[in-house]
C-alpha cells in the first residue's frame, strides 16, 4: 500500500520550490493529497500515463472548469462516437498537407510581420513583444477568423484561461473571467454563424462540414469548440518557443549544432516539451473501481496528473533534469525504450492539435534562426516563471545582430517543417 502525504500544493508554485514538489511527486511509495482542495496529485510517470489512458478516470473536472466560460461542452467532455466524429472534424483541418500548402505561408507572414519591427533594434522580448501577439494571431488565422481585434481577443482569452487553470479564484477574478467569456462569445457568435451559412476553406467550416448529420453542432456548440481550440492552441506555442530558446542558448555548442543542422529542431522541441511542459496539470475524476498499484480511489475523487513531474521522473528518463536532444539516439544505441513525453497528454483525449503544434513551433523557430543572427540571451535576462496549472516565462529578452527583414525564400524546404 502507498502512503498518503498531505501537502499544501500551492506553496510549491514558485520557481525555487517546484523541483522539490517534483521530487515528492514521483516518489512511487506515496501519493500527495491536498486537504483544502480535496484532491490527489500524482507525478510518477507510470501512474500519470495509466490514469490518462484509463476509462476509470474521466474528464469530468475539465468540463466543470471549462463549461461555465465556454458556454457549451468541449471535446474533453465527450466520449464514444460523438468524441470520435468531432475530433476527426478538427483533425481534418489540421493535416500535414494543409500545413504545407496553406498554413505554413500564413504562419510565416505573421511571424515576419512581427519580427520586422524589432530586427533593426537587435533586441526582442520573446514573450511580451512576440509571443502574445503571435499566438493569438496564428490561432485566429488558422480558424479563419479576423485578426484586427487580436488585442481584445487576447485579453478575453486570458480571462477565460485564468478561470479554467486557477486553483483558487477570488470573487473579483471570477467575475472578470465570466465577463471575458461573455464578451468573446458575443464577438465570435456572428462570425461563426456566417461560416455555417457560407462555408469556406477555414478550419471552422472544415469542422462543421465534416461532422455527420446526426452529430451536427449548434452554433453554441461550435462556438465552444472554437474557444476550446483558441485556448488549447494559443497557450503552448509561445511558451514552448521561449523555453526552447532558453534551453538551447544556455548551451552555446548545442545551439550552434541546431543552427547548422535544423533537422535537430524536432528533437530539441520534444526535449523542451519534456523538460518544461507548458501544461503542468491535467485533472481527472475517479470512477467506481479506479485504482493504481497500491492505491484504491473512491468514486468521485479528484485526481490531478502532474505532467511536469512525470516528464522529469528519473525512473522514466536517464539524467531527467538535463536538457539532452540526443535522448532518442542514445536510447536506440543502447536498445532501450524511450518514454514519450506527456506534455500533450495521452490516451483518447491526447491533444488533438499536437502534430500541428509541432509543425508550427518548428517553422517559427526556423524563421527566428533565419532572421536573428548571433542570437543570445540578453545579459539582464530573467527567468521568472508564472503559473502552476499552466506555466511559462513572464519575459525572455533576446539580443542579436541588428538587421532588416529580407523577404527571400527560406533555405529550408517546407517539407522540413512537417
């Protein structure tokens, strides 16, 4: 039997104490319990992987957190044929073919339009000056929505995300989040109704058109799904880009290897997602008979999968606290099995946009490397991280040789981004 270790989970949110929480979490002899939140927290890789894949642990808590600000159910609340058909609809608009033929050009345009404002100065904050605008604009364009009001959308988006990911909202914060939800739904509804009545080549039209007649979504359901995608796609992209460059630039020789051989970017991004998961917690609810080795849960128990801890579990990864992009090469040479990271989740509710997100991040990282020569961390760069449910840097200042944007065809073939 495992021991239950009571813990105040929120006392570990700061950068300095998060590693200590990880060390508690992947101790296979115990399971953490926060009595105030009435929730279990598990961090062993094997446990997290099992829970995310098991039908005995449902996504009910996600619905409870999301539906008040989404207006309707989201993908995580669905199962069976409904989940399969709507997930398939999303995937139909996020294929590698569409990325190469359509989205890569659009993402390149957005990325370069932001970068060109900062290239002459030789310095940029990859979070506040690039990532926040980039993430929202790219997601809106992929959905087929206008970007003119991207700053308002970003504010509303932040309020909704805060509602879903905060463990203890104040009344004022809750009111603000619900107001953000109301405003964003009011803004999106007529735009989405137009897509329903006048289908085009957008992701929204692809989703609506691909679902069978018996599963056709109402406008409110489609708005909720669009909000779902907006939040899921925007949050990880800018955070992962910042973590990627932070990890690489801290190892200059490794960074130069990646600059010279861009095929290494895929491994570097995967290692970034393992080391610094933008999504730290995935909630589940135990159903009747839900168990883990040495632990039996009661029906209705709230269980948080600590993805950040699982991805650094030393029982799953050799030298788990080190950033190594050659893990798969090393593993193959030793005939060892490498554990896939859990940053996108696992099982039937694994992130529907995971493959697209990888292509997007790789393309954008290539563009940054193409346009920013002699790239380095600014001497006064700080690495303060915010958030616990989702986590990322609040700022990341980079310096490079001043230049102007030269719009020439990339030296990297489009296929290299897929």
